[in-house]
C-alpha cells in the first residue's frame, strides 16, 4: 500500500497524457465525430477583429478598411528633409549607409560637413552614446562605472577608426552584439551627425604636432 499514491498519480498522468494525445473526448486522429472538439489551447483561432472590406459601423465611412491618415509617406516616396534635401526612403545612402543599389558601405558621411552638423552630433552623442561610450568615446561611460555594462568598445580603437562611416552607421542603426540598436531612437540625419562628431573625437587623439600651423607651434613653445 506504501506505493499506492505514486501508482495512482502515474495512472492519472498517463490517462491525462492519452487524453491530450487524442483519445477519450477528443476522438482519435482521423476519426469522424459530430461532437465539437475539445480545445485545450485555443490560441488565437477566434478573435474579435475586422476583416478587410467588411461593412463596419464603427467608422464614419461604414467600412472596416481605412485609408492611411493624411501626410502618410509611402516607403518608395522621396522624403523632403529639414535642410531641403530630397531622397528616396530606401536605396539612399543617407537612410541605409550603403552605396545606392549595392551592399557595400559608404566610405564617407553622405551629409555635407558643417559646423551645425558637428554641433548637432556633439549634442546627440552626449545624450545617446556617452552613457556607455563616455563623453570622449573611450568606453568609460557611467554604465561601466555602475558595472551595468562591463565591456564597452573604446571608439578610439584603431579597428573602429578604420571602419567606414557606413559600417558605423550600420552599427548605430541596428546595434552589434551587446550594443542595442540606436536607430529607432534617433533619425538617420542625427545618426550621421553623431558619426561626424565621432570622427572629430577620433581625430582629436590622432593629431600630431605636424598638424599645427607654424603660429600654433610657436604658441605651444611659450
Ligand atoms: C547601452 C550602451 C551603449 C550605447 C548607448 C551605445 N553603445 Fe556603442 N557599444 C556598446 C557596447 C557594449 C559595444 C561593444 C559591443 C561588442 O562588440 O560586444 C559597443 C560598440 C560600438 C561600436 C563598435 C562596433 C564594432 O563593430 O565593434 C561602435 C562604432 C559604437 N558602439 C558606436 C556607438 C555610437 C555612435 C553610439 C551612440 C549613437 C553608441 N555606440 C551607443 C554599448 C553602447
């Protein structure tokens, strides 16, 4: 009698298993039955939803399918940006980081370099990159100090300095291994602004005495 409870539980479990597998009330697979099937997991077989083109009295138009709101831009439509430039949404290096019609990354930032672009990049970098990469991009941001992210890339690594702007754009847009995607947070032009600023940060560490003008060198010696 000592084993009775465990034997009883086993029998119950086997019975339940067979039941789920298709015996009992469910009927064997392939067998016809007039009874409605027992649904153990109805999933989303039946749901309250509107089928396309059905009459529907909820909307003023009386149909379930609605037109896109005014101002909606089709994916293939050219986009007019704040600075007046117009480019197609897809297949434009500004949006993809690739040369148009190719999978190769663009070598250089497709946006024209300007002081305003760098300033915008500085601003966005400090908000969206500095928490992890640090204000100077050396990978010593607050997330490292708090030990939330123990290994953050140093953006001054020769490997990253040598990367094309398009590849960095790709990393920023979609993320890479432990770095999440920043693309959904900031629009493409701001990502390019960040990259322009990142290049300035990298250059600030790569500069040599030879980059200075004679006057600047003289000023240094004082
Ligand atoms: C939440 C933290 C976090 C933020 C925010 C973040 N990064 Fe990163 N980033 C990382 C980590 C961690 C790595 C290292 C990923 C790895 O290789 O494991 C990395 C790697 C990189 C790399 C090197 C990728 C490679 O190919 O090895 C680049 C370039 C980069 N980040 C740029 C940026 C820029 C620019 C921003 C701001 C727009 C940014 N990151 C924002 C955490 C972050």
